[in-house]
C-alpha cells in the first residue's frame, strides 16, 4: 500500500482514479452477484421444459 502511495504521490488524480475504479469494481461484483442469485426463468417460462441446447446444472 505504501508503494502505491509513493508511486502516486506526484499524481493525485491517479490515486483518486484507482480508488474509484476499485470501489466501482467491488460494487459491480456485489450487484451482479445479487442479480445472479435472484435470477429465475422469465415470466411465462416457469413451467416449461428446459431446451436441449441448455446444459443441466446440478446444485
């Protein structure tokens, strides 16, 4: 961490950019994980059979 701070000492915008990029990445992973966890089949497809092209995933 200190090495990163020393490397960005002369460029305050770079450290801000890295911080915002890191926080954005973490937020994207969290939001994507929540969306993936809550995903389900589209409306009207709940009782339909799985197409042959879609592989069966065992939980």
